[in-house]
C-alpha cells in the first residue's frame, strides 16, 4: 500500500489524484504492452500503439489498433484483462481492496478519493460500498464466465472455452468491448445465438447500471423500496434499450448487409444486442461499417448518453439525460421545479447536468473538427469515432485502424477525459474555490428564444 501512503504525502485534491492515478496506470500498461513478451510473434509494438491500447483498456473503451486475438500473446491478453479490471472498478477500489485484505485502516483522505471516484456526495458508507462492489463484480463475472464457457465449449476445447468465457465476461461487464476471437469480428459469429446474446447483453446492462443501483436491487427484498437514483437509472436504461431496439430493428430490417438476411428471431436478437452495446460496451454482432447513415447517427446519440453514474461505462450518463428531459418538460409546463417520482431536484443538480452536457458537446466538436482536418475522412465516420472514444464505447466504423499518430494521440486524450469525467478532469488540472460568495448581483433578464 505504498502507493496510497505516497498519495497521502501529497496535498493533492481527490480529483487530481484520480487523474494522476489513471495516467500512471496507462503509462505502466503501455510499457508492458510494448515489450516483446506481450505479442504472439515476439515483436515490439510501437509505443504510440501500445499507449493507445493501454489507454483503451484502462478507460474500458475497447478501440483497438491491432487484432487482440491474434497479435497479443496470452501474457499480453492477460495484461489487457488486468487493465480492464482496474479501469472498470477503479484503481482506488483495487488499492482499497488490498488495504482491507491487509487489515490496514482507510484514512479520511482515501475515503474522499473513493467518494469522488463513485460520484458520492459524502464518505458515509463508502467502505461498505467498496466491499459490495468487489463482491458483486466477482460474483457476476464468475457466473458470466461459466455461462459463456458452457456455450463456447461446443465450438472449442474446454480449457480454451473457460479462457474465452473469462476474457469476454470481464471485458463486457466492465464495458470494455475487447474480444479475442480474431479478425476484429467480435461476437458476429453468434449473431442469432440466444445464450451468447442474452448473457453478454445482461453483462453489458448490469455493468452499465452502476454499483449503487445493483446494491439497491439486491436489498429490495429487504427494504421494499428503491432510491430515487435507482428509479431514474432503471427507467432510463429500460427506455433507451427498448427504443434503441425498435429503431435499429426498423431502420435495418431490409439491410441485407446487417440484419436483413436473418430470420425474425435473429433480427430481434441482433437489434437487442446492438441497442445494448452502445451503452459503452463496444462489442458487436453485426458489421457497424454497413449500417445505414440514419442508424449510425442514432447509435451516436445512444453512445453520447452512455451508461449510469458509478458504473463501468462512460457518456454523459443516463441521469444527466433524464434531468435534461425533466428540465425541458418543466419549462414547457411553466413550472419552477424539476420533479421526478414525486421528488423535487435541487437546482445544483440541474446546473451540473447542463454543465456536463455542454462540456461534452464542446469536447466532441473540437475532437471531431481536429480529426476531420488531420484524417480527412467523412464527417459521420469521424463523429462516430470521436463519440465512441469520449463515451468509452469502443465501437468503430473503420477509422481507428487508419489513424495517424496525431489522430491516435487525440483519441487517447479523448478516452482519458471520458473515463475520468470532464468535471473531475477540470478540477484535477485546475484550481477550484469552495468559498461562498459574500454578495449577490442584482437580477437581470435576457430574452431567450
């Protein structure tokens, strides 16, 4: 636990420690992945490619420059798996787990960092939450591994099936999207398979809900109630998956290059999976380069919204999107308060949602413009790749494999910003004053609309 002790010596704010911690993990991962033992052929991966891959794994994105299944050795794939697990649960969660195993006391500073990492407003119950996060994660990953291995064993030896089951379970539950089937084909070989679609889909959805919601659901039998946060997350998640499935099914129904050649059951499974995976997972069962433009743009919107707070996913988050919708409805009805499930939201929540959305749009605009200038690719392709990186999704329409070194660096920074969060990144790199203003300016009016 020397790492935590070293952090305590520094008088850094929790956001700055989180930003620095993720940067350190990515740098270490890049060094390991660039070594000959990480590749199947015993060659060195160029450092910029190793840095991109490490960033993609640690930020649980899934964008890949080389084929994970054929380029990396088992050692290299294991390094990726460790980076994905650390990135999904958070490096402070892993450090705290080690501290708890060693029966070391968790300091107030460390509790504040954990609260920042899980978007908690206080440190109350944070260690209990960490224990549950680790327990739920390992339990879900163990079940997912067994289910996938039981299906894969019909196509490969038992040992390989268990390894494939473990790798893809950890990758999907942590919303990373890396696969080791080879040929960049992801799960396309199981496009109409109910076991793979349902298991992988549930792993993605479970990982995107957030550990707070999972704890709430598990305690529901005892408490007989859900928190406002869980109600909003579950409502938005269900709505987005249902709407996404319906739209993809309708838009791609006659597209013979995607789901058009499948029977009705296959179309429904493919539509379900492609609706779930933009929630920052990055796996796919159909070829995204063949999607119609309308579908591609709709997937961009799903990726931008992303997962839920405290989860392994990115995006602006489902709760942020829900607050934006609630604010619009409130304004249209001529009311003053944003109300959800008979609870009034404080204005500070609304301001934060607006800030996160505007910052996210601003970042995407800048990244898309830069990539358009540097790479010279079609706008929709560039916007898709930029959104996929920011929302830590990992889906691609072909641009990632053709990126220049500057383009790779831009997406590395975009993935990093998307994983740590724009507000956390801003607080970590800048200074933030918590002093309350001693006066208020007179109210003014500006014409809008």
